[in-house]
C-alpha cells in the first residue's frame, strides 16, 4: 500500500517503487525457499566439502548469492538514479556490483579459492562503494541548490548501504574461521 500511495503522489517515483518492490519480493522468496526445510537441505541450499583437510560437509546457501545477484544491482541502480547519474555511470556501478557478488559466490563454493576470491570480492566492493560515493556525492553537490532534500537522500542512502553491506564481510570472516556456523550466519 505504501508503494501505491507514493506512486500516486509522485509519478516519477514509479521506477524506484517497482524496483524496491522487486527487491523485497526476490529477497523474501529466496530466503523463504532456503528456510522451508527444518534441516538446511531445501531449495537453494546444497552441501559441499570444504578443502580444510577434513571431509566434513558444509552447507552452501547458493540461493543467497542468486538473491544478491538480482537485488543488489537494483539497489545500486536506485541510489544512482536518485543522484541522477547517467546510464553509463549506473551500468558501470551495476557491473562492479555483479563482479563483487560473482567473486563472492566462487569463494563460497570452492574451498581452495575462498580467500583469494574474498580478496577479489572485497576489491570490487571497495571500488564499487568508492565509485558510487564519489559520483553520487558529485551529483548531490550539484543538486544542493535546486533540490536539497534529494541531495540529503542520496547521502543517506549511500551511507546506509555502505554500513549495512560492510557487515557481511565481517560475518563471512567469522564463519570461515569457524567462530560462528553457516546456519547462524
């Protein structure tokens, strides 16, 4: 209802509202499918052997990476659209985001590549956040005089995304070093 109400009041918000509804629906569907089974062996969860010298299986939540591959580009694109970036700037940011998720998927799936892929994924994460931050803040600076509320929104969206997305690498390191379980993650 909130999305429909906002669309009625601000016709230009239609694309953002649809993208955010898609993010919510995709994430809810993916996480619901992963949690359907009482034991993590449902849709979107597989068992892989980690290359840690032992033969104990680990749960691999591949549906999470599919979710991120579909939703995080939408989030990045929306932030960039609020900042009124050009289509080439948006596509570059979305490309960096997809490379970040893809390298994280490789590291999570293949034990011997876990840490090299983590480093590559973090490289893309830092590049993405730096690129989006610099370009969005440049455009937000241009918007301060004409649309100060939009400039504040761009900065708030960027910082909320940066802070919330920065927590996952910490969880990944804690899980990989066996301080918490993958199910707890």
